[in-house]
């Protein structure tokens, strides 16, 4: 078969693909979400299960997703349709692409709101709000921000506009430079934070929390109610760990697939995957090592939820030498990391509108951006106007529901279908040709064909109470 070309152009070289994919993977998932869900699910055991999911499920699925994208060279919807038809299989497979576009859309709607918090913290840090701050001041600052729908909407709007500006111009231009420079800077700054945490007085306790494995705590989610920590049995810790493995690696919805479709043929997918997954995991663990010592040193509750980093790191910045500078820089870099992730959430949808509807990139981006912004207001209100029980379903706010539906259900389901597609639907020669691995193909094939789907199925059955 002759090699296809993407109409959207290709990365200028293979390493740019790796950078862009790292930019997509490393984001709020690592620095905001990983610490707070680890806190809610009790620490070490959750971290262990998450790492096992990365290794046994995330890595094989990522290889499959990149390979499918590179073979199809189109938006995930068209790629799935055409690859299925090349293998004489059902055109229904294109609906997997549709599910992915929808998942990306739903995720971006709340991702943008949280990224907005980050933007607002850039200015708070720069103006010295956190100088000498203690836990109660930092807690108040956070509560004032999230309690104010107008201000949250303003930051959400700004983030959405910044994201759409790059997407409209094509993801390759600005992204390349930003990622090359800013990812290493973020990494270095996390090391500074871990250095601070090491001297904060809570380092041992923090590390112990992150790495001491206690399955008892894993099955009990903890919350702070009226200032006291309350733990309840939860049915979904395994599902949350699995869902997070997908979320943090940007898997299961076609983001990495569409990036793969711009990837040159001659670069090793295996190598790229290990770099992406490795960098992503290291950043998450560093974030945990920076945050939990501060949590314990200041008597905060690890399970305090989505505000965790915003209620801990400012204490560190407020009390360390050069904290105003480091704090400002940190939130700028985090906003950039969120931005390079957000771009990949809309790219599959934009690519499809351009391919099938003949939209210009600008028009496609505007349509998606505006609708996503509107849906994002639901997340804005989840923290204030709609935070009460009257506006909840199954005890969850709209934000919680969107997060649960996308990360815990849509992404693992997408991953399951990708694994099945690559190893049961595509002919063995097709996928082996695309992966062109020098060694290890049989191992990958075996894991992706049997272990990954079964593992995902077990976790789903566990979540609905069958196992
Ligand atoms: N991985 C990103 C993060 O950790 C979020 C993200 C970007 C994502 N693209 C995605 C999640 C696609 C799922 C699917 O912040």
C-alpha cells in the first residue's frame, strides 16, 4: 500500500511529534488532578494501581493509537472508517472516532475552567497575595475565587480564546517552540518545589503517603466535612486509577491518534511512546512529591479535592526565598502545560470539520470553541451557583459528572476499542507493518490483544459491582 499524506501537513520532524505529544500528555492531569485524586483515594495503593495501569494498559494502547493514526493520516473519524474498510470491516467503527470527538469536547469544557484558575493564580502570585501566607489565608483566597462566577467566567473565557488562537492557526507553528522551551522549564521548577518540600518538615510523611501501600485506604475515599476528615467506602477506586491513566496520557479519544497522523513514517512508535509515558509519569510523581509534604506540614487534609494544589503550593511560595518569582513562574508554566494539552482536545474535531465539511480552520475552531465555552459555564457554576445538592445528580455536580463520564467511562471504553481494533480487526500484518518494531512485537501483540482488553473489562465489572 502506498503511503498516505495528511492534508493538514506533517510535523517538521519526528521529534516534534514527541514534543507535541508530551505537551498534550503533561498538563493539569499531572499537576492538578493526580495529586488530588491520590489524596482522595488514600495515597500509595492508588499510585501503585495507577502505575500498573500505565504499564499494562496505557503504553500498549498508546502504541496502538499512534499506529492507527499514522496509518490513516486523517481525523480519527475518517481514519477509523477507512482503516475498517481497508480490512473489509464494518463502517460502524467510525463511531469510535465520534465518541472521541465528543469526549474531547466535554473534557475541554471543564479543563478550560480549571486552567482559568491557573491563569488567575499567575496574577495572584505576581502581586504578592501569598507573601507569608498560611493555610487559612490561602484557603480563603481559593474560596473567594471559586465562589465568584463572573471572575471564573472571565478566566475561562481568556483560556478558551488563547487555546483557540493556536488551534485556528494550525497546531504545528507555535506549539513546537513553546513546548521545547517550556516543558523543561516546568520540569526544573518542579524540582525546585520538591527541594522546598524536602525542607518543609512534612517530607517524610508526604513520601510515606505517596509510596506506602495500604489497600484499606484505597477502597475508602476521604472527604473533609465540617473540617473533619470523613472516609467512606467507594466502589470506584480501580476505575478512577484506570481512568486517570488514560486521562493523563491523553489516550482513548483520538488526540494522540490525530497527532500520530502528522507523524513521519520512519520514527519508532515504541520509542516515542516510552518517552511520552515516561515524561508524563515523572512529572506526576514530582508534583505529588512537591505537594504532599506541604499538605502534612500545614495540617491540611490530603482528600480536600480539586482545590488541593491551589491550597498548598501558595503556602510554599509565600514562605520560600524568591517565592513571588517562583510562584508566578510556576503558574505561568502550568498554564502553558494546560494550554498545550487543551489544543490536542479539540484537534480531532477541528480536523474532521475541515476534512468533511470544508470549513476553514478558523471557522471550525470558532464553532467548537464557542460551544465548548458555553458548556464550560456549567463547570463554572458547579463551584458556586450550582454547588448545592439541589443541582446535583448522584451527589455529583455537573463538573463531577463530566469528569466521571469522560475520564472513567468514555476514555477507557475508547481505549478498549482501540486495543480491539488494532489486534482483532486489523490484520496482524497491517499493524505489524505500521509499528515496524525491531523486537518485542509479539509481546505487544499478546498484551494488547488479551491482557489490555481483559484488564479494562475487569475494572468496568468491578465498578458496577459484578466483581
Ligand atoms: N493529558 C492531559 C493532562 O493530563 C489532558 C488531555 C489532553 C487529555 N488531551 C487529552 C485527556 C485527550 C484525555 C484525552 O492534563
